[in-house]
């Protein structure tokens, strides 16, 4: 069966609408990117609550900080490379240090930016955001989880970073599922042989990999670690206790993302052999999404290979 | 609230003495940068801003954003003297666990409306505050005080465009035009002049004044009152180290750390002025 595909970023405008209709003083700040980030859907109903500050990411974050200081429920969104890259110092000084509940939504992250090439393909955003104290970092796997996480973020009392890609991805969750929260994870498939921690587009790849492994009698446990920070530590540790080995898969540099977060967790509490499926020490480049996924090894078959390797390394 | 020039001068003198004591006790910090903005802050907090020291989070209050975070000792003394918190807090400035961190922190210090410390960011935050508050009736004023050196930051000019584009006339930017930055004169390092023309070209209404003269501050601010639909910029000419002769004279004074002798000398000068009035 081929799952339906939708673009998680399409959830952005919808989530803003839902939060505003619940009576929250939602304001959306964007940098001349509302049609790309889908803030435009919100703008139709709440034109006064949309602020386009033009092509100026530093000013976007500063404006968002000021709006939050005055009590607004602020979402700020633009291309991940520039929002996080150029706005990083503003995010650190004027959002993270004062702990303002600004929702920072990076779109077009990962190699999903495709033909736009290396400058647009943000592969280090999780690393940059994860190191900031009190910053929640969320990476939804599909449209439904994106909608739930974006809408739920309206209740946050601390800064939140939400990573979205450009392209459509297979649905993982049923419509209306809203059982998502910072610090939680979802076990999508149970198994006692190998743990697969994944996020974003790699969740559906991990599920495909688990199906392949099952044919070889290898039972993989797939955990959607959409909350990269704080990590769903108990869920992950509970799983590696049983499996004794782990694969982490993400559309991000191997350095600093989900894989290293999981490695740090397991190293501290229950060390197990581990492999990462991620982008190793290379920037992106132009190409189709599919070509790039193949070239950088962000595929189900890479997860299968990594799972087999860690299985042979485990000691039980 | 109108205070006589005499009253404001006395308050400013008291604030200068506080600032010298604070930095003398801390044994570090930029004294001269605080001294150039003392008169501006005294004029704002005793003559312009509608605030309630007993109710610091009052929603209708005017907001103040300190862009040049290194002038924070002056702001802390002003807030303490205005009644936001006990003056005793001033003496633990910069110490571990103190309420008064080196740079302004919201939710930690009563009366602080915006975080600070990183240069060039205050105006953008002030824009956000003005945008959020402009639909209130009456719309609170938002005042942002920046140093002239931080006009070299790019983000400042992104924010200057935003303020003009959105017609934020409840916003006033005050530039502490002391002409100096860490390594020398602004005009030697990266020229800023003509500052007024730059803001005018960006769509602002601009006035200039003497930042150490309360009547001049008042009339400069008054000139801006007619700026409907445009943000307001008040360029206040000031002197780094104002009030302490050896700091005013020594161009590198901005970096000086006060030892006990110079603290005593500074306090003597400030006491002398007090006697003379």
C-alpha cells in the first residue's frame, strides 16, 4: 500500500488559524516568505496579525522578541538556512536567554530544498538549536504530526524550534491524531532486536526498513523521536535495554543532531553499539530530492545496512 | 509630571554617584558609557515615561529598551531611585546570584522591559513592542536608547526600515551620540555622520539636542511630537564620562577600571558639584 503524501509545511498556516481561533493572541512574523511557509493561509483570515518585515532575518527575530515581550503568541517562520543561520545570535540573545515563548519555524530544511542547493539545504539547524538551554526542538515526520506540534506549541512557555521540509512526505499518522508533546516519542513498531531512532523524513524510511528487516526475522523497534530536545529518554532507554543496539536516522549532519543526542543519552545511562544514518561531513548540492537522498544515503536501505551492522556488534 | 531642572540635576548627580560606587565595588565595568546617558535616563524616568514603580508589569506602561547594555548601571540606579527596587541591590551589581546582572534581564529585575547586552538589537525589539501595543488605547510609548557605536551593526538598519515602513510613531529612538567607541572616535573607526540625514532618508523624523541639558532634551523631544505616521529619532549629543573631569578628558577612559583612588576622586568631584548647586 502506498501511503498518501502531504507537505508538513502546509500545516503551518492551518496551525496558526487553529491557535488563533482558540483565542490565543497569535501573531505571525515572516520575512517575505509567507507563500513559501504557508503563513498566507492565516493571513487571509487575520491580516492584521501578520507582519512581513521583508528580507531581514535578524530583524524578524528581534521583532518576534518584542511582540512576545508584549504578550503576543508569536510564530516566526522563514527558510531554515537563513532564519537559524543569520538569526542565530538574535535567537540566542533575545529569545533563548530571556526564555521567551517564541515559536521559530524553519522551513525548507534538509536536502528537501533540492535544486536550490547547498546554501538552502539546512543540515545543521538541529545542532545549533539543540545546544541552547530551554529550547524545545521538534521535527515532525508528516503533516498530521506537524499540525499537532505546531498547534500545541501555542501553549509553550519556553522557546520552540520546529523544523519543516519543503516536499511532500508519506503520512505516518492518522488524521486527527494529536498525541504529541515535547519530550515524548512514539513507538511506531515494536521489536526486540534493534532500536531505530528517527525523525522527520527518516521516520517513513525507518518503517520501510523495519519491514525489510522483518523478512530476515530481525524485529526492529521504530521510535519517532520528533522531540529531539528534550529527548524521549525513557522511551529510548527502555527500548535499548531490550534490543542492546541502536540506529539513529535523520536528514541532518551526523554531527550535533538526533544521532549524537541519542549517543550521549545511551553513553550516560546504557551504552550500546550504535550507527548513524545521516549526512557525513559534506554540504548539500543541487539535485532532485530523490537523487540527493540517494547520494547522501538517507534511505531505508542504509538503515537496513546499519541495523545489520549494529546487530553483529551487540553483546548479549 | 513636571520636575524643575534643579530637581532633575540633583537626581542626575545622585545617579552618577551611585554608578561610580557600583562600578567601584564591582571593580570592573564601563563607567564612562553609563555616565553619558545619566541625564537622558533621569529626564525619561522623571519626565517622559508613564510607569508605575509599585506595579512594574502594569500593561499600560510605557516601555523602555536599553540598546547599549553596557550603560545598564545608570539604568539600574535610575530604576532604584524611581522606586522599582531597593537601592541596596545596586551594591551587588555584577556579582554571582545578584538581581542586577551586568546586562538587563527581563523577569529578574523589576522595571526592565527588554533583554539586552548584544549591540544593535534594541531597536528591533522596540519595534516588536510598538507593533504589539499600537492597537491599545491609548498606545503606550516605546523608547529605545542606543549608543552611537552600535549604529555600525547591520541589524539596526533592518529595524530602522521596519519602523518607518510600519509608521511606528509611538516609537522614539534616542541615540547617545558621544562620538566614541571602544577603540577610539566613531568617525575614525567607521564614520557615522551624517547620522540625522541617514535616519531622515530612512523615513524617520529627527531632532537633535544636548543630551546633558534637560531643557534641550525637552525641546528636542517636543519637536518630534508632530511626527504622525513616522518613527522618531532624537540624536542626543553627549560626552563619554560626563560629570567626572578625568574621564571626560581621557579618551580611553571608557575602558578604565576604577581603582579605589579614582573612585574616591570621582566621588569627590560629584560631591563638589552637589555643594556648588
